[in-house]
C-alpha cells in the first residue's frame, strides 16, 4: 500500500525510525515499490528495478533489527544507483545498446559501502548513453520525464536519479557528474544535488572522463546528502585519484546552529560569470536566493570574476576521452549509438595531440585564476542553470535569452567546476511562473566539502524547500 508521506520522509528520518523499530525495513521497501509501480511508467526514472532482491534484503535487515543488530547508518534505507555504476548481478547498460545485456560480476566501491551499512538498492536509474549529455534519453529505455511537467526534461545525465527523488520514489539517489550531471538535474527537478571534491568518493572502474568525473548524492534534504557522504567518502586503492575521508564526519558537521556558522563570511554572487547568457526570470529568482545569505550575517558581493569561458577547454577533457573509448570500433557500432554522440565524434575525431596538451595548459591557467579568486571569498554563488527545464527529446535549447548556444554552453555554471575539481551543490531556490524549479549553485574552495554542505544547510534552514511537491 502506498503511503505518500512516508515516501517523502528523509533518509535520516527513515533510518532513525527503522533503528527504533517504529517501522520495519520491509514496510519501507514495500511502500516505495508501490509508489514506483504507480508512477514509474509515466516518469521512466528507474530503468531496471530489483524489487524481489530489495524485498529479500529488507527481510534480512528486519531480522537483524529484531536481533538487536544494526548493520550501519543506512540500515533498511532504500537507494537508487545511476545506470553507469557497476552493480554485481544487476544489469548495467550505461544507457547504450552496446551494453544492453551487460551484467557485471563485481560492485563498484561505492556500492560495496552502501551495502556494508545496510542500504537497500531498489534499482538503476536512467541516463543518456555513457552519460554524454545533460538530458536523459537513450535508445535502450527512452526518455525520462520531469515530475513537475511530464513534457520537460529532468536534465541529465543523472536525470533518472533526480526524477526519482523529486517524485518520492526513493529518498536517496547516487549519480555521477562530469560537467554538471548531478547539478543540472537537481536544478531542473527541484532536489538537492551535491558534487563532492574530485576524488572524495572513489570511482572504479575508471571512467573515460577520469579527470572530470565525480560521484555524489541527490536527495531532498542536505542532511541526507551528508549521511551519504559519511558512507561513501574515503580512499580506495582501485581509484588512484581517491582522497582520504575527513574528520569529523559530514553529518556531525551540520549539527549545532547552521545559521551562526556563516556570520561574517564573505560570499561572491555572480549572475553570469561575466559571460554566460541567462533568462531574466531565472536570474531574478537565483539572485533573490543568493541575497538571503545576508540574513545569515554574510557579506554578499556581486562580482564578475574575470575568468575566460572554459567551455572549449572542457570539451577536450570530456568529449575527446569519451570518443577515444569507442574509437577502435566506431565504424562497427555507429548505427547503435546516440546520433548526437555520433555527430560529436565526427566533429572532434581529428583532434591533434598538441591541441589536447594545449588544453591542459589552459586548464592549469584557469585554475590559477579560480584559486586566486577563492583566496578572497569563502564561497561563490551562481544560478545552477540559466533557464528552466526545456522539452524532452531535445539535446539542448537553441538559445538562452536570445543568444545561441552550442555544446554544453547551455549549462555554463556547472562544467567549470569539473575542470577545477571543487565541491559544488545545487539547491532548490524557487519556481518560474510556469511552475518549473530553479536552482542556486554553491561552490566551495578546493576540498572544502564541509563548507558547501554547511552553507546549504544554513540556506535550507531559512528558506526550506520540502513543502512543495510535484502533483503526480
């Protein structure tokens, strides 16, 4: 039987209720599965559902609770996994016809960690092929729809994840982000998306986007994201880029007065980074939200950072390694690939090594400018996206605020911080006049994951967003 209120309870609330025996893991799983059964056909958020395995795990978790044995901080809590992350015994298609029937024989490190603390995987969420674009549709499962308007995209590439969380089909989704793939869908779908520092959550096997790729949570609350970080963060030798965990833990870092922590801090607000197009309504909503940090005692200063647009530099580290990963069989498989990916491969197939190396130099120069900027400011605030969610089955809008855009130039605020590896989050901050969510992005200094989470929690405390839900 479906219980809508239970389906919108936070993961931390569910974990406490399960640990206190106020609700059983099996009751939780059955409730979410009932809602998924009712809504997923319309949303296409989950592409593979593991209902029976989830029920069996819930029974084991329930038995453990009755014996007084708590597996960990997420005992009995349902989660979903983006369909690019390896799950042992569960199909992992990467949204591609090339992997339509691929079943891994091992778990990614983050899956192992979730299982070790008793989390229950409900299934895999939809993604574009290889996560190559910022919307969610593919030739295996079709498009995912935005819960706020079924004719709009939820964003991508973690679009199934964001649609699932926003629609109450699970309290926690795990996504990945190589150019905004957690933050874009969080903004378009109206949930919280956290991209940790590069390497904070280990990734294995290595992605083709190795130097850009991050894993992180999409949730309805900041505390839930911190709960997940406590489970997933920390080094793993399978990922040579992985960072050590941090002390104290992330959830504990949010305890106390979240507002008081920010008194006297210096925050930069940039509505366009000095070059990005943005729809006036979205700018106004995001700016109003950014100014709310003044209520916390922060100094909020509007700035033009003076950085160059790093879009072309990012292209070298995103598209070119991805295309190289399929180059040896491109002619053989091109008819199975997303047409947009084929077009990108044909555009960039003749990139020279010297150009790639020049892009590395440009990346280093860009970081020097960003680093110097963050010596003056504790955080940078921007809109997450320059527009609301656009129509499904489109790879990108043609223009923003009357200016044409190309590539991922329609998401100008997200990919720069994949180049730098900084922690960044998108949090819900309002709605357009046609009822579409708008996100505010918070960017922290290098490795300052705590600061981004704490600032997010402080904003959530003065401008809570959980009260409004999509009408499904």
